[in-house]
C-alpha cells in the first residue's frame, strides 16, 4: 500500500468516526432536552396560567378524556364566574409530594375576602392534567356554585372645626310604584310630571323582569321638603304610588358648602370600570366632587366580603373566606361653618370667591364660591330640566370660583413693594413726585399708565395707602424683569398649589409671550398678564404677618407645615405691614370703612379692569379686598374677589360686604 493510499484510508476512517461521534452527541442532546417536563413542572405551569387568568391555555393542558365539558367556551366561562368575581391573584403552588403520577399540592391566593389556602391533589398523564371538578375550587361540584357577598361599610362624616356636621347620613325618601295597584299606564304621564322625569324612564323601570304585582319599584329619591310638597299636591291620591323612607347622604348646609364638600352619587358604569374589584356595586355611592371625592377612600372605609360555596337552593355549604368591613373615617375640616355661612350670605347674589385662613397656621377657615347649587339635589337625583337649567345658567353655579384665577389689580402692589425692598430698588422714603398719568418714553405711543390717586409726597406708604398705579408701574421697571420674575418664582406663582382640592395655577406671564417694558410696568400694579388664584394670593399676604414665611394652606385638620420659608425679610414685612395698616387706619385710605377701634387691621383693596385695550369703555371690573388682623388673638386673613363690580362701588363694594363676616369672627 502506498503512502498516498494509506493517507486516504485513514482519512475515510476519521470521517466515519467523526460521523458516529456527532450522531451520538446529537442523540445525547436530544435525550437531555426532550426527556419531557416533570409532573411538578406541569402542575406549576397549569396554575401559572390560572394566575394569569389565561383559561384557554389551561384548557389546552387537559386530558380531553377527563374533561367535564366538551367545549373550551364553557370551561372559560365557568372559571371566569369564579376567579374573576373573587378577584383571585398572587396564586401560589407548593408541591407536597408525588406518588403514582398523583401530585399533592397546597394552593394559596389573595381574594376580595382575604387569603384562601387549601390542599388538593391532581393526576398527571403524558404531561396532561387528569381533570376533576375540585380543581375548579375546593369542594366544588355540579350542584354547587361560588357566591360572593360584599358588605358595605358606613361612610364617614365630614365635620367643621367645631364638630358641626357638613355631611352625614340622614333620611331621604323614595317615591315608587306598586304594579298591582296601578290603574294601568294611564297615570304615568301624571306621575312623570310630579317627579320631573319622563314616561319612558318609568316604563323601563316597571318592565324589569324581577317585578311582581306587590313589588315596590323605586322611581326617584327625594328630600323631605320635596316629599311634603308632593303629598300636599296630591301625589299619593294616584293609585299605586307609595313613598318609603330611605337612608341617604345629606348636607345640612347645602348650597353654603356645596363647592367645598361636594356630593356623592350612585356609581355608574364608568365608575365601576375605573374601580373594578374595589367592592363597588351598582347600589354603591361614590364621591363625585369636593372633599367627598378627594377623600373618597378614607370616607368610604374598606368593603367587607364573604366567599361561600352554596348549593342549588342557595344554602351555604361552606364559607371559604370572610373579611369584615371597616367603616370609613370622619374627616374634620379646618372650616368654621359660621364664618362660611356669613360670607355666603353676603355674596350669594354675586359671582365671587372668598377665602379666609389663619395666617399663623395656613388653616383655611372658609372657602366660598357663589352662586352655588344644591348638593342634596345631586344626591337624590336631578331632573333633566334642572340639570339643563344649571348648565345653561350664565352665572355658572356649577363652577367653583375659588379654583379659578383672576387679574389681581391693586392687590398685587404690596407684593411688588416687597420685591422692590428686597432687591434694594425701592427706597420707601423717596418721593417719586406724583403723576396722574405716566409713560416711560415716547416709544409707548398713546399708552399711558393712569391713576385715580396721585398722593404727595409720592412715597411707598402713600402709594399703598391711596393705591397709586403710576408709582408701582415705575417701581416695577426699576426692579426689572429678572428680579421681578425671580421673586414670582420664589412665591410659587405658576406652580401647582399644594392643596387638598385642585386649584388652577396662578401665572405672571403667558407662555412664549414677548416681555416688553410696558408689560413689566403693568405687572407692577397687578394688570399685564398676571392671574392669581384667591387662595394663593391670601397665602402670600400671610407672609406680611409671619416675618416673611408662608404656611401651606390646608383644609383638613392636622396638616400645618411651612410652605415657603423666609421669602421676604423681617425688615421688609414690617414695612409692608405698617403700610397696609395705614391703608385702613388713614381716613382717606382705600379700606378705611372697615376700620376697627379695638383691633388693628391691615389690608388692601384692588379693582382690576377687564377690557380689550386702554380705550375700551365697555369692559367689566373685578373687585378685590384682603384684610387681616395683626395683633389679635383671633388671627384671620380674608380675601374676596367679586366679578362685575363696575358701577357698583368697585372694590368698595367688597369692603362693605366683608364687615359683617369679619365682625362675626372677631366677636367669638
């Protein structure tokens, strides 16, 4: 054999050996990776699909010879009826032992009624589940079913600072019909007229499948006052009409607190979807606005639940899990309802917002919006006509005015003054020389800043006392855009106001707006593009009696904390406070009509013009007034803004209507 032949023989042998080795390797790999799943793996995979509520995949893992139903659709439906309803999640499987392809395991899960844990067993054959009905649920059978009962907690009350009820459970009334005593449908139109509803609504309710001849079918809930009127007008003379008493959420102060406290209503389909698996049912109520909505979780409490296995007669076979309901917590507000009521009475015929707070703590003592609506009407159910009336009212009674922002006018002047003192751009003793109208230079064309009061000497004290527009326009330009805007930011103007109820953000400039000298000058006396929320304005004024710091405004007790620390120096706030005292003490001061001999008050009026341009004479005016005590044990700061005060006294109108509420509070 030649060397060449030997080489070829060895090469063929090596190739052959390589092929055999490769085949053995492939066989080994195939064996290793295809030896199949263990029974424990199969069980955990099956219940993993249950945890994910992937019922279709569960069905695919069943040994079809053992399945109790021929269709996947029925299997899925049955599991949904149980696991979706009990809100099963965090399903955990622990295998206890295995013998003869029978796995004993322990299953646990969290549910609407608490944790459920039990032991069971399952057969495995060829990686398929040997189905039995107890795999659906422990002790489950064809004749049994799962029943979930929710237990609604008692809703907490809402109280004012002195323990007076602003929202509580009380008595309402349900007007309904008893079909067996009706004179057919002939009286439906008359009943619909009485209840301010329509015939179709009544027909739909009376056609429900559950109704028997002696069933009481509720049509509309009403107040006691409404009930008395309906009886007086003869509704009970119609055959089949009946009035039952019911438990209902009631608001003793109604319109006085509606924008603040809000109201509850029966949940709708949107609520049920949003709060799925939180225990709400079609008969539940939920906070829709105000404190009722903001503190829904605390007021509502925790829903209780019980999961039972029941037989075909609805008898309990076994209670699987049970969790007690926890009643809601009462919410005690910082509101003084007497002050709230007094402010409401003064402005109920105006479009206005009033804020009263304790400047030393940030506690909101009153928060009023007028005109208002009835919270009780919303609880008991509004008629379509009443709803349309409220929505179409030009005075917008459904709008919470204290949430809005307004042009602050002259109430911004003390803030401009404080910024000027802080930046050393205002000398409080310097006489700028009074001017009735003023412009920076001829580049302003026909635009002038004008004032009704040009005091002499034209210093800071007189400018605040007599509310001189020109002084603060000139001062704003001296302060400059950078200083002015930096301090607006320090005061959180333009940021979200930290408060339990949503408030619109204040602003000092429109986004992407070109800043001109004219705009800066107008900002100095509260015009320009400045918009202020009444609560934020009141909070900023509190710095003048707190050595320059501002407490965070809050309406629920127990939340006192500093919001903005040392935004102004003690020296600055002392000067501004004394000038604000003079604005009331001086006989010619703009707020003098509220002067008190026994209490030192500080305050500032403001009349903001709402018009298209300087020559517009058809615009409206906003009237502002902020007043605060400076040395009284009864610390209070009140800010009110009233729309459309033109030809009604301007800000003077607000000063006059602030007297009574302030006197009431100080007399306590």
